[in-house]
C-alpha cells in the first residue's frame, strides 16, 4: 500500500496547475480527475505525463467527468446510446494508457425508482464495459456512491456473485456515510474485489474531512484490508472546502503514511 491523492481535492484548479503543486508537497501517487473533453487530447495528456515521469510519480487511476451522465450513457435500455457510450469511454481508457493508469472509477446508475433497467441488466452493462476496459489494460471499478445503485452493500454482494468475481470495486468512505451506510459493511461486501480506496474521514455533523481530522476507526479499516489481502493504495479524496490550508493536506499525508506503516 502507498499513500496518494486525487487531483479532485484541488478542484476547480486546472490539472496542469494542481499536479505540480501536489508533487511539490511530496505526493507521488495520483488519481487524476479528468474534468472536460479537451483534457482528453493526446498533447495535453503528454504534458501531464511528463510532469509525472520527471518527478518519479505515477497515476494509479482516472475518474471521468462524465460520471454524472453514466445513468443516461451506459445504464439505460437504449442499446445504441449504450454502444455510443462505450465508444466514448474508449477515450478515457486511452487517456488512462497515456497517463500510465490501470483503474477507471465508475459511478454507474443513479437510484431511479422509474428505471426500466433491472439489476441483472445493470450487471450485464457493467460486464460489457469491464470487458472493454480489459482490452486496454484498464480495470473498471465500481465505486459506492450516495444516491446511486452502488450505495447498497447488498447490491455489491449480488454483483460479485452474479459476475463470478469478474468485477472490481472502489471504497469511498464519505459516500458510504452520506448514504447512511456503514463503511465497514461496504468494505466487507467488496471483499477481495476491492482494488482502490478513496480515503477520507468524518465526524458527527460532517461527512467529509481529511484523514485524521475526524473519528473514523482507521485501525479497524486497516485490519480489514489486511484480512482481504488488499494490495491497492490509499488515495486521499476530499473536496476543496473540506480543508482550509495546504498544510492540512500535508498533515493528512503523514497520517495516511503512518496508517500504512
């Protein structure tokens, strides 16, 4: 395990500004949140890759800005739009390749009561996207997200069973708390198929804090991860209004490194 950080922590700062700033703070493992179509251009990605390589850093994962549209693009019952959605996500897989990332974070479908997509159809659509990602050497990992189908530990368990473990997951602590779910229950549901973690903290009345700034039982989390044989990283991911100074990011980094050690 290594400690890392998502560029989303500094959103809406542009990637070409946030990356060198975080590298200067001695962060070297990244999740890159791609924020718009122009950031998928090869020339732009090459500039980011040079920053990464020159600093001895690496990109572990990419997060598409189209996550808010995945219900419409990838999880509706209109097959042609789904196929077009797959074509669009090839661009994110190609971006991951250019940056050296091997994980794409998926939000999936919102919890729509009127959705005509059954749970089985949801799993099948995911499986097709997962298989496409594999052809690029990228693993599509389902994140638990508040107000999405994936916020339910039961769905995560059934997804693993249906797909015979041919799936992968991202645990996000704050998303579990926002959904009123126990993060450790989601951790158990994902089990050995959990390959990535968005690390954050919380306390009563505040569901998103930097690691070490709340009351989360991280010792229990680490024990569970070791029990599952987790060999991924711990990626700090909060929102810009979750901290008041860059010094707090450095404090969270040191806290995360102590967890790992």
